[in-house]
């Protein structure tokens, strides 16, 4: 067997010491959202720092205590405060006169595009919230979401947040067994899915995986189905409901209810590759404060001009934080891309290069009736 060269422990240790500094250009520093004083403030009084960041949100009732860590590792943030995550992501922007601002440019893998304003997205979420309420979903009930990267997935998440029903989004690439495990663990009684999804140029089924998972989930009473691919699917009368025959016909009037800052927002499961998936519970106030701040500071977001894109799947925590809750809380315009971008092109001389092109129009949408 051939001997392969190895690095000595001393050499590897040397690689851990990096003394170089790469400073940003002065012009960038001058316009950056985050400043040196922010770091100094957070070091001097971290609770005061996070209290100031929480002021980015609209609270129906202000907190009485920033942090309760009397029972580690269970931290409770903004004790006594009340807010609604969906209201902070949608309604308040419409109330402020920004309803006609574009929330998402959606790019379907097949070339279809949609431009959705904040007012339009608010209406869609209110319709979905009314539908879930009609299906008996109340605050505290869990809803499983097993969908592709389409606007209705975001609508489903925010509708759950609006009525205080914690959601668990299961990556659409996971198996029926993985879905079943998560439904059982969080005791979800409603599943939101689609007939199928487009990925890498072909349609794949999602509803069949739901049907298989529910063979061992007798407590699930309804499956709300978005028509995306038009595939033939099995249908269970009395349980399965088409999205376009329910949500899209529902009223757009819905009053968001304020919930305690520690009210559960969603459950995110580990992948399960090294054991049984473990559900991590994210509550509302602290999570939304962190998402809004980090999206603004880390990505140096200029909401008045920037178009933001996160290439993660919504099924991961990055997708939750930087496709949905962070950008919308900040009133940003984002790109939502279905499937996998095709970045394979040929440059001169036959060498491969990378260039992803989107086909959406950045022309302003027609005026909204709710602006």
C-alpha cells in the first residue's frame, strides 16, 4: 500500500493561527448597517442591546423582563411581551403604506413567474388562516407542512403563525417514513402539501408520500393540497381538500391575535442521519428579534433598494430565517426559486462557467386595492 504524506501536529497547529486582517473599503464601512459601536454596546450590556433590537418589531404589549435564564439551558426572552409574527412580517408594512412593495419574485423551475406584493401576500395568508380555523385548528395545535419551494409554502407557514399554531416544515426531499416520524413526534393533526414538485426538470410526487405516511397517522384529520404539477393523485374523500377550492375562496379579512413572546412558533427537526430526529422548538419573540436583526446587519440589507435571495430550502432553519421571517420582518424584497438553478453554461473555448439567470420581471406590479 502506498504511503501518503501526512501533516505533523505542529504544522496543523500553525494553521490555527491567522494574524492577517482583511479590512473592508472605507466606502463600504461608511454605509454599513452594523457599526463598531454596535459591538461595543453588545459587549457592555447585551440585554440592553437586544432590547433595542426588539424595538424593530411591533409589540401589542411590551415585555417586563428581557431575559429569564433561571433554569438553564431554557432561556426565556422578552417576558410578558406579546406580538404576532405574521403581523410583523405583513400587516404592519401594509398599514405603513408599503402594501404595493414587492415581497417576492417567484421563479418556477418551468419558467413560470409570479410577483407578489406585501398586500397580496397578506390577503393570501389571511385566507389560509381562515381556512385553517374552519378546519378546527386553534392556537397551540401543530401543523405539518410538506411542500416544494412555492409561495403557498410561505403562506402556509405565516397562516400558522397568524393563528398561533406551531408549524413543522418537512423538507420535500424526505421520505414518507421521515414525514410520518415527524408527524407522530409533534402530534400534528393537519398536513399541508402539494400534488407534486418540480426539480431538475421533472415532476416528482409529494402527495403519494403523504398518503403513505398517513397510513400510520390516524389522528391526522385533514390534508390541504396545493395543485402544482397536475399529476394524478389518490384522493381520500372527507380528509383531502384542494387549496384552490378552499383557501383561494376564503375571506381576506382576518384579525391577527397577539401571543406571548414565548409562544411556540415552529418545530425544526434534526436530519435524523445519526439517530431519531430531534425537534427543536423556536418561540416567537426572541427568534423574530434575532432574525430581523441578523438579516439586517449580517447581510447589510438596504430594504429600499436591495433584492435578497437565500438559496437554501425552506425546510431548513436557514430557509425559515432568511427566506421567510427575517426578510419579511424587515420589509425586504426577496427571490423565491423552485427546484435547482441550472448554472451550467459553456464559455469560449469549451470551458465551463457559471451564470444563473432569472426570468422574473422587476417592473412594478399593478396598484393594489389595499394600498
